[in-house]
C-alpha cells in the first residue's frame, strides 16, 4: 500500500462582536457590524484574509489539483464563513466552489456556527450539524461523510454520537497522551463504536507548517519542501500523514513573504516523485487503510495550546460564565421562532468569542493575542456580555420573561 | 490657590471640591489666583486661572492623574510637571502681593513649600486625602508620604475635609490635632446637571420594569473604593434576590480584576460594567439605581452619596468616610463587614417603604447643604493666619 498525505484545511471566520457598550443595549441590535474606521470589523477582515489567503490559496490549489492527478485535498468551511462570503465577497465563495468543482476536494462536516454546543446542548449541536450539511449541499453539491468537531474537540461520547449519526470517520488531535506508544500515522477506530473510523492529526508535521514555518528563531528555519518531504519519507511504521491545519495558514498566519505558497507548490511534486507516495482525501484514507487499533479518549482533547484541552475556551471563570449564560437562553430563544434573534444567538456561540476571553499569557497567549480583535480578554468579555444582555432585551420585547 | 485639577478635567472629587470652594470663597470677596499644571477649558468669572505649561489638558492627561500614587515613582512626566509647577508658583508668589498660600493635596505641596520659602507667606494645606487613603489602608508610596509629611509640617495650618481625615493626619504624621481644622465639603445642587425624560440606560430600565432592582457604584475602580467588597456582598445578595443588577460605572487599575472577580463569584451576568462616564451617562447611572453603595475602605470625604440623592437615589455608605459624619439619612456599614453589607442591601431592596422614606428625608437633608459654610470656615482660618504673620 502506498503512503498517503491527508491534507485537511479548515476555513473559518467568526462574527466578531464589535465594541458594544451597555448604552447600545436595547437600542442597537447589531453586534457584529463595525463602522468603517474599525480595522477589526468582520467585513474588513474578510477582505483582508480573502486577499492574503483565500484567493491566492484557492488559485494555487486549483492549479496543483489540475496539474497532479494524485493530489487531493479535504476542506471544512464553516457556515459563518460561507454567509460572510455570500454577503461581502461572493467572488471568493465562487473560488471555493471552483476548488470543490475540481472533483478532488472532499468537504468535512462540522457545526454551522463553529460552536462548542456538543458540550452544552446535544439538541442544539445536532441542529447546527444539520444546518451545516444543508448549507454545504446547497453551495457545493456535496454531502459530507466525515465529521470534525469545532477545534477538533473530541472524546468517546462524540465518537459514539458520530457512529450513530452514520459518519464514516472523525478527525481528532493525535495527542501523545491519547496515543501512548502508538503514532498518529495509521487509521484507528474509537472504542465502543461500530463503523466510524478515526484520523488523528500528526501535530508535529502539521505545526511545522502551521505555526513554525516562518519563525526565524526556529532551528529548522528555513523549512524547504525537500527537507520536509525527507522528514516524512524517513518516518518508519507509517501509512498516512494527517496534515491538519487552518486554511488561513497559507497567506494569513504565514504571510506570503515567508515563502509558504512556494512551499505548498513544491511539496506536492516532491512527495509524488516517489511512486509509492500519494495524497488521499479523508474518506479515501478510511476506505483504503486498515484499522490498526482502538483509541480511548475519556477526557476531551482539542488541537489547541500546549494542554490540548478546552482550556483555551473554557479555562477561566469569565469564559465559563459567558458560555453558560449563552446556553441558559436556549429554550427561551428557540421558543420565539424569531430567526434573526436565533441566528444572532447562534453567532454568539462561535468558539472564537470565548477564545478572545482567554487569559493564558505565556506561550499560548501570543497566539491568542494574534487572533483577538480586542485589546484585552476583559474587553472581549464585556462586549460579549453586553450582546448577551441585548438578547435578553429582545426576548423581553417578545413577551418572554427574563 | 494651588490645585492639580479642576472640572471638566477632574479625575475625581478633588477637582470639584476645589472648584466649589473657590466659587463660594469668591462670593465672600476672596480674590483667588488658581494655579493649574495644564491649560484648561474651564471658564469662570470668579477667579483667575494660571497654567504652568502652555499644554492643554488633553495633551497631558495621561501623565497627570492626581490619584495614581504608585505610578509616581516610575513616571518622569509627573515629576517634570511638578518641577514646572514649582518654578512657576515660586515666581508668581514673589511677583504679587498675596495674603495666603492655599495648597490642595500632595501634588502641590512641594510648590507650596517653595513659595512659602520665597515669600514667607502663611501656608494652609488642604487635605482631601492622604496616601494611606488612596492605597486602601496600605502605607502606599514612601516618596509621596515624605512629601505629605513635609508639607503638613511646614504648613501654618492644615484643613482636613473630615474629622476622620484629621485623625488620620495626626495619627500617621504626628501633626498636633489643634493644628488641624475640619472643613467639610458640601454640595451645591445648582451645579449638578439635571436629568431629562429618558434615561440612557434603557436596558436597565427594562430590567426594572421586569422586577429587577438596581444597585450602583460610581467611582474610580481602585483598592480604596472597595468594589471587591461590594462584589463579594453582591454574590450573597444575588443568591437571595436573583433579580438584582449591580451597575459599576468607572474605570481604574482594578477594572480587569473586577471583571474577572465577577466571573469567579459566578455573578458576571448580574454585573454591568459601564466604564468611565461624564455628563448624562454619569447622572443617569445614579437615577436608574434603587440604591447607591459607597463601600470605600477609606473615603476622606466622598461626595458621591450626596450626588446620588440629588438624583433621587439613597445610599449605603461605609462608616470609614468623611461624608458619613454629615450625611444622616442613609444606611451605613463597616467596609469590612461583607455580611452586613449584603444584609443591608437585601433589607433595603425588599422594603419599599424604607426606600421611600429614606429618599424623602435625604432629599430634604441635601436641600439645606451649600458651600457657603465651608467657605466661611476657610476664611476664618485665612484671617487668623494673616493676622498672626502680619
């Protein structure tokens, strides 16, 4: 059997809450639109990331997919990003459609709103998964068969759910504490499941590209495609290499001047030079390889921070209180049948909001600060809670007791 | 008269108290040259304002916070502003024929001492707060303490804004009690802006109509103000009365800590942080509330409860405040007694007739307050010292 790289890219943008003071609560129900002067406005960020990442990366990927028959890509794209692109950058959405239309791109299922609903409300989680599936079907004409949860948050319960829901595969972090003596470079299955398979991210190889590529203080800088493919080729006891990363790695997290696009362009032919090497989508990997073992994950793991747990989103009291506050409104909000109110509530479930409230300030804090539109996690908390108060204002207007 | 701030560029009560006192002194025929460290928009017809730098407040504001004692060690800006200020004051004092140097709080004390050395005029230092007040009962910045000690010793007379402050000055700096006179601050209700028909806190109005009660604090978020104590009491209040909202209006070095503390106490959804506000948003914060709480560790005077009742809201205040010496129709508690604080807040919020009576009585009480009495007491100190040295 050939060795395969499974390149999976995750594209997502949240609806960031603007600076939203208590004085706007009850007066202005638009939490997400900034005025033109605010460089952290959602539309501005879409414009910026489209120009730096989505457009050039799609162009590059389409070129590679057309040039190399064995090159394949897996992609997840959140509902919030799709609606932002529909509204502000339809040409960029079209470039994703063009990418998928190459016939060599598999779309991965997830929640529409990039939420942590699985841990708070199974009913709400299932609605968001269905919403996402329907959106993907209507925009891309594809029905996803492999599931990833937000931030690759994964545990045994999620696997049991996905198994029952009929997914053929799941993605998770290939975290050492879970794998033990095993490595991430094989197909696994979750314990206590019938059919579903598990693909585990090779975090070292993935993060070499996603996090370290442009870091001049890294001992391996500069990372050439030759060097990188040599590492992979040297790897013993391996069948598959799960390179899972943010789509925005290309051009946004790693800027063009780091050489990231050239790296992408070069690594594909260098890997394929050996006729024993190929690329597969997530489903192809599941269909073509044998399960070697069962994986037990009683505690939730994610792909973030040095802890690989949910502490980036739920580690401090502000985050816990804020997410609890949002889900405490579930039945009241859903009971209104007001779709604009429900959608705003769902947009506030996006995990990014809680990430901005994170107070871990050491190694991981750097990354948090890079991704946050706010000066401090405290500002993030206040803006978010004010939006929450406004949801309650709107509930009250509808005669719901608050 | 030497001061560090005046409205509209005040960071707290100091500027307002200076302004009101001067206005009443002027009505009693005192001619005042008021020296400020910045250029101001303040316009008035009762005193002359001199600025020691041509720079407008807006250019300097980050450097001049009169209360930020711990920054003083590290901030070149404050020290260099003080040097400018000292030179200006010493020159000014020599040029003109003054009767008295009247200096407000430590930031002006070095200038005041220089001016006294240059002219041998009588010096009255007016203490609105001392370093231990501002540092929440801790000893604070030793350099500032030295400046305070020297100023208090060099002064011919010390005016304290409360009996409590008088006692702290004597206790902490060994100043004889008979060198210190108490002149309480007051309230000029004509100076306070009026409410209009629509409160700017619309959401909070809506909560009230849904049965919520509102407790507010308006002030700097620093250790002195003991908002941490208020939030701890709030937790107990919310357990008993879940429909209670705590509205915190202000900014300060504890801003972030207080947000985190609200979350840790599990009451984040019940605490609303509105940031620093002036004007209508400041006034409406008082009027939207059912109860104003001033839980300060140490409040040399503390005018806000009087401002609150002017906007129709009675108060719970700590005994450790100067205003508690003169304000009768309010609830009082020791700042450290969180249980009693919670108990009194709950008792008040549950008792509409108590709220109504307290509001009526307290409103009557402030109607009779004015600065004229404070001005007359100040003038009598001027007269004594003019004569002594003449």
